[in-house]
């Protein structure tokens, strides 16, 4: 099923305007990181969003050329490509300003994402004879749900196309009491579609709840895959290794302190020979240390980056340099990211390293 792509400035502004009025939940994502935020205001040239992350995360996490945001809109989960254009103020609070995407895309290829992990939710439904029946909720999406009868086969009293009334106490805040149509009946299982569609406010609440559950499912799957790949990589002596190209033992000590969960971290001199040996050993990530911003240091690191090519991702790690020039150099060198290592680095860098390793880990090849 092809993804739905929304184009047209007026249509996109209308969707984003509704999201801002509702202060809708937003997930900001890069290839390596994820941040939760919310819409605040729509200007002529930018979207204001809540600052829900640390200054370090804003400075280094959102300066990614592949920054995107995801959010629920009615029964759709939309995604748009954006970039950080600065800071703003709304109602006395500081905001982040993001560019307005030229297109929005429904990033859920299925007609509706169904949440399977719903917990124990008892539901009731009545048929055309107004007889009440008990069931357990099996899954739910903004457009419908699936029930499992706790006592008897449903086929005996509900036919496909039958009109029903359903009550689903999903959460304390989301209580669905609405009409539906039976779309699928087999033994004790009943699939229903909400007809007509749920009221706007209730639909928004349910879509937001499903969107959050979907993000949780994605994160759980990514963590499981990352853990499995890391275990395989460790057994093969490979791709979870982080290599620091630097002459500084102080930088190495700092990294060991802030990367306690990285099992293999080693420092090698910033030479082509050391780089080639580390690549041959299967290193998963390189940290190219830039001690200051003089021209000779830049040329040396650019030569190393060109030699590395696409064999492994690398982060440009700066000391005694401002973040602006460092990011310009990182973009020119096609680095995965850049980071200024200060005297008291926060937890963000560990997240960044783990995200890059997870993204670039490859499953073992058969044979």
C-alpha cells in the first residue's frame, strides 16, 4: 500500500494550524535520536514547538539535516521533513522554531495502526435486539476494534454488516460509547468499525493514545534489535567498538566516564595507518577529535574522513572550538554528527553514540 502524500501550502498550513490549536503531541526524530515535544504556534514561515529537551539536546540533537517530526491527525499519523531555524517566544515562554515542511506523509502504510498491547479491558456490545454481550478488547485503532467473547461464539447472534452499540472503557480519560458495524466475525472474535466516525474530540484523544502506543512499540522493537545486534557484534569481535582518533589521554578519560555502557572504547593516534587498522578490525563508530580549529588540524581530519568514506560512521568531536564552526566542518566532511566536548558533558552524548551504533549495526550475513 503506497503512502499518502499531502502537498499544497494551504492544506499543510491548515493541518499544522489545527495541531497548534490543539497543542498536539509531536515526536521529533533524527536517524539517531528521538525527542517528545508539542505544537505551540504557527507563523507565516515557521512552526513554534515546546522546548521539551535540554539545551545540549537542542544544540546538537536538532542540528541534523534529516530532522523530521511525527504527529497524529485524525486517523492518520503524519510525518514531515523540517529543520531548526532558531528560537522564538510564545506567551512568555521560549520555543523552538522549525521550518514548515513542503509535504506531509502518512508514515503508517496500514490503513490504521492497531494497538495489540491494550491490557485487560472489558467491553460490552449490544445487537439489534438490544441484548448485551461481554467481551475482552484484543486490539484497537482510531477506526475500529477487535473483541474476543469471554463465553460463547459470536457467529450465532452477530452477522457481518450488523449494526451494534459498543462501550469501551479504554482509559479513565478515553471512554468510547458509540455505534459500530460488524466487519468480521469468526467464532468468538468480532471485528468492528466505528460508524459514523468517532466525534472529533474523542477521535483526537484516541488517535493520540494510539500514536503514543505505536511510538512505544517502535522503541521497544528498536531496543530489542539493538541488543541482539550488539550481542552478535560482541561475539564476532566487531561493530559495537568505538574508536577515538586522538593524541589526548584526557579526552579518552572523559569519554570513558560518560560512556560507561559502551563495552569497547579505545584510542588510537590520528593517522591513516591507525584508521585503516581500526576499520579492518570492524569498528562500529569513529570519534575524530578536533583540538581547536586551526587550519592544519582541519586539513588533517578532512583527510582522515575522506579515507574513512562510507566504511563506518564518524562523529566530529571538538574541544576548544565553538559549535557553529564545528557543525559547518562536520557538514562539509559528511559526519554523522558533531559535538563539543566541554568540561562537564551531559548525558546526551551517550544517547547519540548509542543511537548511531544502533542505526548502523548490520545483522550477520548468512553463509
